[in-house]
C-alpha cells in the first residue's frame, strides 16, 4: 500500500507516469539531436544490441519527425536512398549475441533428443533475452529485495527522495512491487514486470536524482513473508530485473532463506548484485566493520565473487537508510552502474552461464570430445556380418566348384566313364529311396533348417549391432548414448532379413553358380595331353591284341611300354592339373567371399553405421554449440569500477 500526504503531492512533485506525459516539454528538446528521455533510442544498451526500437510513448509532431530520422539512421536508409552505417555493437554485446544464437541452435538440435523439461530453462532464457532486447535500452531495472524488517522500503524512499513505499511496524508492509522511474519510456519494462499503473511513481526532482536518470527502482515484498503471494511476486520480479540490491540487517544477514534460496542460486549474477547492510547506526564502534566482514565471508561461502580491488563482482557496503549514512555512496554507485548501460547484458549473460552449467551433464562427459566409430569396431562389425551371411562358406564352395570343374575337364576319361557307370547302375530301389528322401527334405525338415539358420544369423547380427553401438557411445553423455543405441537398434531390425536375401541372391550366384566356373587357360593343353595318353593306351592295347591273335609279330615289350606309359601318364596329367588348379581355385573362392563380404558390409553400413555416424555428427554439432554457449562467461563480464 502507498501512503502519501497532500504535502507530498504538492511539494515533492511525484506522479504516476501520466503526469510526466502530460507536462510541457522544455523548449530546447527538438529534433533528432535533442531526443528526450522517453525517446526511441539512445546510447548504451542500444549499442549493445539489446533494443529493437519499440517504445510505447505518445509523441507529438516534432518528436515524430525526429523519430523518423532516427529510424532511417538505424535502418540504414538516408533521405537520398543511401545507407548509413549502424553503430557497431560492443564486444560484450557481440559475445552475448553469439552465445544466444548458439543456445538457440543448441535447443533446436536437441529438441528431438532431450525432453522438454530438460530444455525448459534454456528456452526461458532465450525468451526473456528476446523480450528484454525488445524494450527500452536506456533504462536499467534494479530491484530492492530483503527480508522482513530489513528496511528496504525505507532505503527505497531515501533513494527516491520522497515517501513512496509505505514503512512501519506492521508486517508485511509492502504487499506488491512498487516502481519508481527516474525518466520516461519505462512503461514497457514495467508492463513486463506486471506492475500496474497505480504503483508506478516518479522521484523528487533534485540534482541528486539527475545522476540516477535511466534507472527504474522496484521495491519488492518481503522474501520471507508468511503470505505465498508475496514470495511469488519476489520470485517473478527477480527473474526479470537487470540488477538486485539485497538489503540485510545486523540481525538477519545470515538468514538461511536468503542465502540458500536466493543468493546461492544466483551466485553467477555477482556483477549485477549489490548487498547492503542496513541499520549500521545500531552497531556501536567497530561492530559494523566486523558484521560486514562476516557478511563477506558468508557471500564467499555462497560462491559469490566480491567486487574488490577492481575485480568484477558483487558490491558490499554498509549504510543507514534512516539516518542517510552511506546512502549517498550507494546512490553514486547505482548512478555509475546505470550510466554504463551494461546491466541487461550482464544479467542475460549470467542467465546463459547458469543454463549452460545445468546443461553440462547432457552435453559433456568424461570421454573424448569427438566420439566416432573406430576402424577396429567397423572391421569387427563387418566380420560379424560376413560370418552371419556365410561369406567364408560361400568362398569355400566356390573354390570347390572351380576345382571340381577343372577336374572334370582334365581328368582321365576311364575314371569319368567309371563314375558315370556307377551312377547308371544304381538300383531302382536306392533311386526311389533317394527320391523319397528328397521329398522329405523338401517338406518339414527343409522348412525347419532355414528357420534355425535364420535364428542363428539374427543372433549374430544383433550381437554385432550391440557391439558396434557400445563402441560408438564411449565418452557420450547418457541421453546421447541412448539416442545412438536406439538408432543402431532401429537400423538393425531389418538387417537379418536383408542379409538373408543377399545370401540367397548373391551368395548362390558366387558359390553354386548355374553356369560352370570359367576353366583355366591351360585346359586345351591338358585335354590334348589326356587324349594323347588315352591314344597311347589304345595303341599299345591294339598292338598287344594283334600279337596275341598272331596278326603281328610277337614283341611284348613295346606294346606293354606304350600301355604302361598311357596308364601312368593319364593320372600324372590329372594330378598336375589339380596342382595347377589350386591357385586359381583359391583366388576364385576368395573373390566370391570378398564380393559377398562387401555386399554384407555395404548393407550394414547403410542400415547401421551411417545412421550411427549421423547421430554422432549431430552430437558433435551440439557439443560445438554448447562450447560456444559455455565459453566466454568470464570474457563477457565487464568490470564495474
């Protein structure tokens, strides 16, 4: 509630924001070069890329003309159609923009891999950053927060120079956030804080107030209030303001609620944090310094960096809002802080740092930074697939087929005739039994055998997929490791069927071809040699028969030698041909095995390895984006002198 007297309304010249918009403007404020405090743009945050030029002030004719000129200047279009270079972004704003872009890409790449609750904080940071960049750049929103009886409302009134926030012994005194703006143009920021117009005030216009021009001060309810709605107001506003002044008193400066619920979680926001020990007038002698030292110790335990000796960090000082001791120093610090116009950048940067810290377990693990499927894992995977598809057995079958064909081409005709005769003289009963056996094999047993082979091949393929997935996820955080495993399992679901089809088509073609394998180049010479040996045998035999019947002169030695030469020479030629066929047969079998192995490996790459590699590539992309988001936290911060 707000308690104001008629004297306050007359002498202190406060208003609720409407009076400021209706009061006459000084005569000297005309055109682009003399834009007022509520004008479209200014220095500071606009230079840091935190404004898109949207404001809600009602402008008269002269200011509209100035705003049109400013819009043309910012957009790069001059009156003659030329382009004007926009003010360059500060290094801090450029670094922040890069980090926000990386965070946005990080969320986009991770949306299908992580649940929405995990990415909720990162999304909130992006939304709040975009909302803050679209509002007034020349204002700095500072909240005054504290526990019950700490004197934050008294300090608020002391800084404003007028009784705005009600003070008293009744607790809680402040029921809702109250805002005080030292210049026009902050309506959008206050709307974002959901502070109604009846709780928006203006300070006393003094020479001291001029130093705080551009600041919007918000008095919050007690953070330890017994009413939940008050604590909700505190939590909501603290998440949106640019800086916070924490007011503590000598009795409750070590309060657990303050440190555990607020200061410790916001330790990364040290550069936009002021910690004020109020009521030092109640401490005798050097007690105030002792309490301040203990307060600094507690803040250090909370992980809050202290801005001492020119280092960036939180500002800690003692004052008495009741007597005015130290209030001038705080006003000077806040004035300098406001004129720097870097609070919004620092606050958003700290929010990004906190989001990156919480996201770290999802993107960074103890393994290597660039996970990939190693060559050894790929080779083992391909070997397992080749084993499942029967590439080695197909190669052996192809080798045997080559040697068998070579043997038929170069074997002795008597042996081939004997084998043909043996097949022809087989009993009909045996042929019938063989036919029945063939019929039996073509029914149930034949149907069961492929099923068993299929189960065995599926188990081998599943084992190969699990092994390569386990190798790929080494060093990955749990969510991405799970995503890689799921990708490998999805790709391996239809892999056994594909390998079975491959074995039926390509495997049958290379292992048991319909056409005979190509014969060796030396086959004509071997055939001629066998024919010569056969003719020698026949010649010797006829010669010997002629001598027996008395047609020829009896000379047994010569025809016997011819016959022996033919009988021994034929097998020798066949044996030599078998020796010569080993090399080509082996190469033919290896070629058949290689073709089936390559086909199985290509199928495995297309269905498993490539999707897994794509998933790992996505992780490397998000890892790079996360590195950009997480880097530069200390570089982005600016030292508050």
